[in-house]
DNA sequence: TACCAGGTAGACAAATTGGTCTACTAATAT
DNA sequence: ATATTAGTAGACCAATTTGTCTACCTGGTA
C-alpha cells in the first residue's frame, strides 16, 4: 500500500540526507526500512526515481516548515528576523521535521550529480525558486534588491553554518547586515 | 618521479571537481592520466589520500588566483568590486586556472563525506577560514560585520550561481548590497 | 656488466552495486 | 471457492569498486 511507499521515501530521505546519496545503497534502505526489494521496485523504477521522490518529500517538508515559521510576521523586519531565527534553529538541529542539520539537501544532491540537465538538478533549482517566491510573497517591500539580499545571505548562511559548524552566530550576523535596509 | 605524482593529482582534481568524488573511480583516473595502477599506489596510500592531495592542490590554486585578483585594490570598495568581479568571471568559466565552474569544490566534497571529524571535512573548513583571512588582510576597515557580510555573501553567491546557472547577475547584486557599507 | 629504482600492463581478489527473478504467504474481491 | 494483488525473503546476475600482485621493461649508476 501507500504506507510502504511512504516508509520507503522517509527512510531513503533520512539516509540520503545524513550520508549523501552515492554513499547509500538500495540494500541499506531496504534493511533499515524492513521492506523487501521487490516491493521497492514495484513502487519505483529505480534508484533515481527514489531519489526524486525523496527530494520532493524534502521540498514539501521544508516549505511547510518555513511557511509556518514566517507566516505570522507583521512587518518586513519581522519576516527577516523570523526567517533567520528559524534557520539558526535548524542549523542547531532543533527542528525535528528537518532532521539533524547537514546542510541543504538540494545543494548537497546537486553537488553529487554533475549532469545539469538531469531531472535531479532541475528539481534542485525549482526548490530554490519556490523558496524565493515564498519569501517574496511575505514581504511588503517590492524592492528586488532586498529580496536578493535576503536570499543570497540565506544561502551563504546555510553553507557557512555547515562548513564551520557554528550555526547560531551566522544568522544573527545576517539579521544585523540586513538591518541596514 | 614527481611528474607522475603531479599528473595524478591534476587528473584526479579535474575529474573529482567535474563529476564528484564518489562518481569517479580509481580506474578512470588511471585511464585518463595514462598512469599504471601500481604507480598510483606507490605514491598514495589509497583513494582518500588522493582526495586529500587534490583538495590541497585546489586550495593552492584558488588562494593564488584570488590573491592575484584582489592584490592591487587600493580601497575597501575596490577590494569588494574586484573580489565579486573575479567571482563572476569564475562563475562564467572564464578563469582557466579554476576549470569549468561547478560550484565550490570544498562544499561539494564536504557534502559527499558525512563524517564531520574526517580529515576531508576538516580540510574543507580550513580552506574557508584561510580565504576569510586573506580577505581580512586586504581590508583596511576593521569592522567585523563588513568582513562577515562579504564572506557570507560570497558563499551565497557561489551556491546561487551554481544552482541557478546565472552567474554574473548574482555578483553585481552582491556589490550593490555591500555598497550600503 | 650487473643491479635496482621506478615505471607499465593488466590479471586477480573480495566486496559492493543496482536490478531481476523465483517461490512463497496473506488478505481481499469477485 | 478462486483469482488477484501486494507483500516477504533472498538467491542470483552482471558490472563495478578499491586494492594487491606478478611479470616485464627501461635508464641510470656502482
């Protein structure tokens, strides 16, 4: 049923995110989920289809989470504060719906698949665009520069937090930087 | 000799950067470089040692390139302009010494190796610290916020350029954002 | 000459990969 | 009652992985 399919996706997503896609074999996903191989290949054409499903799942988790975090903001300054505070919480692995922080799943995945025309690379780009759209819709300011500043700093914060390991400092810096606007 | 060793590292770096480390096998590096397997294992303990050597080579290439790009700047505004113009050129694959742009090699590599205590992850962090130090030394301003703003935007620009594919727009936005300081 | 370091070419081993297939079970719908 | 569907368990396959090993070649040096 759909339960098996969902369990497969959740297991794959968790393993892919924490270990990287090429480091996780089909057999490990099966063993962890306790599902038989034939069931997997009944639901998915192959590993790539499973990767795509995991990306989709992550995208939904992330958008849902982000929207909830910034929905109640009543000014642009508050949008910025809520956004980067939420990111800081994510960086410190305090957001259960996003799992232990290990960078951006889409950036990490895009890094593993060199073919820029593949469905996977394509989906990673769409994710970023949709996040940008979500932020744009919450802002009252129509300044494209503000929107770009927020999004570029957001990307920078994610990779900086991942590579340096210090999560909360980066986000408060971003808020200060943006307070000039 | 050292020539073989150098050729091995250069070949490995080129392949690792364009395809990702887990997607490149030892045999492909050997075939591309035309070097025998036993020679490789005479120079390196194993694949991981080769990865580390490639990271080191990339680090040197990158630092040398960056230093040359911003060395002649005579004001902080000029440092910023030169830095982001250079990045924009890199994003458009116009910097031969850095190869066809495919994001930051260190971020990509860190994404593939989940163990945060491994030599590889460690080296990726050191690289970012050294780049930051280089920029810091070129700035006359002692404001830590300016330095952080530059570095976070730089990281954001790299991943944004990689995932969206549009390289030059991002960097001019960064320069505009920083012109507020 | 004889030796030896450093190289080539590639067979080979052991493990792992993604994926197919057979045999069996359990529940449900006709 | 029977046929179908969805599942389990796991053997099996072909390809690929990293790494070792044997056999041979070559150029410089004692």
